[in-house]
C-alpha cells in the first residue's frame, strides 16, 4: 500500500501491522523470522521507537534460544538505530559482531549496509570508497538494487558532511531516483534537499521536499516533523526559515535522535551566520560542533568548526579521546560490565568465552584508566 497508494494510505496500515509485532503473543519462530523486517519497516514510517524496540526484542530472542544464524541480519538491521542516536561506538560493535557471527555460522555474507553507513557518518571517505567499490559488483550480480541505493545514500551523507555539495547532489540524485524504494530513498531525499539547496538547485530541492513530506506528514512522529521542518527551512527565508529551524530543534530535542538534532543546530547556525547574526550563530554552531565531536562524526564536526571559526570564534579541531581508543568489542564488553553483568553473562550474550571477556575488560580498564566496574560506569557516562 505504501508503494501502490502512497504514504497517506499505507502508513496507518503498516502502523497497525507493527503494533502486532510488539505483542508477546508472537511465537518465537515467527518472531525470529519476521521481527527484523518489522523493526526496519518502522523506519519506513519514521517510527524510531518501534525500530529500536523491535530490533532489540529480535536480538534478545535469538540469543536466548541460541539462534545464531538469525543474529547477523538482526544485528546489522539495528546499526542504524545507534547511528541516528549518535552512538557510533555501539554501531561499530554491532557491525563487528554481525560479521564475526556470519563467518562463524554458515559463512553467508551479510550485506555491508551497516559498515557503509557507519563509515560515511564518521566522515571516512577512503573507507566508504573502498567499501562501495568492493560491494557494487556483488550488488549488481545479485540484482540487489537496494544495495546500490544504500551506497549512494551514504555517499551523499558523507559529502554533505564534507561540505562537497556537488558530489553529494550527484549521489543523492541517484539514490532518490526511485521513490518507491522504501528502505533508503526517504533518507536519500533528506540528503538531496540539503545538497540541492546548497548548490543553487532550489527547484530540485523543492521537488524532493514534496516527495519527502508525503511520508513525513503521513507519519507525524517527532522524528518526521523535525526532519521535514529542518529540510523545509533550507528553502525558506527570513522569519519563516527561523521558525522552522526552531520547530525542528524543539521536536527533536526530547528524542534520542541526536544525529538529526545536531544537524538541525548546524543548519540553523549556518543560516544565522549568513544572516550576519554572529553571536546567535555561535551558540548553535558550538552545540553542533560539540555533539558531532562526541559522536566521532569527524566530517560534520569539521564543517561546524569551520563555520564557527567564520563567526570569529576559535574552535579546536577534534582530538581523539581515550574512550575512542576502545575497539568495538571492548566497547561492547565494557558497556555490559558497567551495566552490572557478570563475565559469564557477558560471554553468553556475545557468544564468546569468559576468558575473552576478561581479556577485553582488562584492556578497557587500562585504556580508560579505571580500576573498578563502578569507575568504569562513571567513565562511560
């Protein structure tokens, strides 16, 4: 219905379908088979909480019954939940676990969607380029058009972060070419609007905004309203633009969607600077810079730093903090330990041995300069 009749007709039906998957009446076998898709489908209608909850339940159920073959796809599907929350360490841990489990079970390769998105939002151009080159032929050979779309979407996000808007526009245009591709084309439209508006293509941006608003208005969630408001502000002027930026921030602020919140602060700050309101711009750009630096999203952090410097305020380039020196596996072990899990419980959840848990925990303690799990919890906070 989303495809044939559009978001206004399809969104309410899909929302009802997703509500059924939140029920405890769904059997283990059915849940293992379908919850990954239900969780990801929540993203179609801008339902972040549903995406989060359903993928969490999928992973928990698979671990409880030892269904290892189901875990790689479930873990990969959840990567985006952490990226949009600004938690790149958790996202990296899921990518690592997914790849390791896929290799340890039947050897099937999980498409590198999570790895592509993670590298792009971290601003790592060489890594994205390498992954795209490596996976494109596989996508074509398998007839996996969705894989090509995700490659183009994350490439657009990468170049928007790097403020290379011509390249971002080219990639986003390809990713959004088929509006009936439900998985990633709505996200591509967001990148297309930003890239088009920044490269003098206001008509193309307006066309993309019209398509985007069909899904965001049918959804009506804070995520949908915030992203649409931020995108619409790019095509507005004066008081109308400022009201839209403020509304986007107000909508996203109470949510866990810290990536979209940081991008709203960045765009608002850039707009304020161009309106010659430097003092007001500094406040927004400082927030954006701090958030992106915390996320480890280096391209967007540098874009915010350059804008902040243009207001007359000096901003240091991001330096790697001790916390960022943890590997994804060390991060996962450390977080579980900080939450009160024993080494055996951590081993069971991650399908590794208790001695391996102890090894990773020892390294995390040393890198973070802590001596107890209580200190570890405070350090991670």
